[in-house]
C-alpha cells in the first residue's frame, strides 16, 4: 500500500513554521551553567531558526523562494552589519554563517515538501 500524505502543501508549510516558532522558545530554556548546549542555543539558535522560520512562513503565503532568500539574506546581513558598525555587544561574524545555514536548511525542507507534494499528485 502506497503512503498517502494527509496534509496538503500549505498545511505542511504552516506546521514547519509553527515548529520553528516552538524551537525559538526552546532556545530560551535555562540549561545548567556553562553548558556548551546552552551557549550554542543562546548564541546561534535564534540566528539559525529565525530566517528558516520566516522562509517557511513566506512559502506558506506563496512568496517565491528566490525573493525570500534574497530578502532574508539582505535583511539579516544588514542587521548584523549594523550591529558590527555600531559596536553593539551582540555582533558576531559567525551569525552570518548561522543565518545562511538556517536559510539553506529551510530551502532544502521546501524542496522536500514540494517533491512530496508533486509525488502525491502523480501516483
């Protein structure tokens, strides 16, 4: 028996977006002091999850992937650059890597969702 997807593509984007929002909450959990997991989540968790969540939310409202990637890459890049120029404590050049990794993962999830959607339409 062939597996059928119960959720349509829009619902899957929405559930991925909700998952991203929940993961942002997880990054605020207090872990034992000096925990390397806590440092990773606090320093890079939101920088990774936020662009991915906004990408999937944008796909849910049917914004084209190229437009989303450009907008989010420019937006996060400008944000981080301004932090660096203003000598704000939150500036970290590794944030650029976290933003890009989050966007890349979201794009891969998007491609996987689209391929599953087209496979379920063409049995």
